[in-house]
C-alpha cells in the first residue's frame, strides 16, 4: 500500500501514527507530496487533492483520515484502535471531539495566513472559542482514556501537537494541566516521535 501524505499535515499524521501503532509499517510505503502543487500522484488517488490518501494493493484508493484509520484498524486484530460494543462510542465521541478541535485549529491557522486586511476576525474568534470549549472537555476526559491506545488517544495527541506546532500563541497548556501532562507522556511513544510535523 502507499500512504500519500504531507509532512506538516495533522490529518496525515493521524494516518501515519495509526500505521505505526498497528504494526503495519512494513506494508505501507510513504509517499511525500506538496498538496498545493496538485501533484498527479495525489490527484490520481484523491480527486479532492487532499492528504492523506491511501492506495491499496489492488489499486483502489481511500481518502479522508477517518476512513483510512478505520481501514488500517481492520487489517490486524490487535491492537484494536476502535473497539466493539459500548466502548466503541466512547472512543468515537472522544476522537470526534479532538478532531473538531483540530478542524477549528486548522481553520484558524488558514485565516491567519491571509493578508491582514483580508482576515475576518469574528471567524477566527469563533474557531478559537471552539478550541477552548473542546480543550475544556478534553481536560475532563483525558483521565478516562486509559492505557490501551485507541483512536481517541491518537486524535487527542495529534490535535494537541498541532496546537503546539502551529498555534503556540494559544498557550493551551496553561489552563489544561492534566491534558498537558498526558500529552507530554504520550508524545514519547515511538509512533509520535517518528511523525513529528515538519514545516513544508
């Protein structure tokens, strides 16, 4: 399989961490692209021109990090990142919460890249309020994550890592000590160390 990704992309990082946590590194070739250049490699795999995209052994392609992570989770019985039963929805809710924080952070970051006279402050403020509300719930939830790694762990870690990487001015750690301590510990995992985002 081929995982087509961009080094700065947090959505790519989710898929890359999942590959490593599932022990699938020997089955997945990583292909680095620059999405803004619309490379043929990416457009052939995803007509939307977004990363990540996963080209399967039979030539089919999957896109959207959620779909890719769920597919990768299906390839090996252990460790199970998305469990069955009632626990499944606890994991998915927490994963969706962190993913929503990440979406808001990416949106805020994109707005800040616009020329200053073209930025819409109310839009950026709304994203930052969403981030703060999400972080408050993540701070409450982090103790319930447990030691067995799930998709929720990956989503938490990638979202928080993106805030550190792209929006350090939010200083999210100051008001969320439990979350910050958890992030510092989880970030030491080999899967996280191997996927530290890099500027394009």
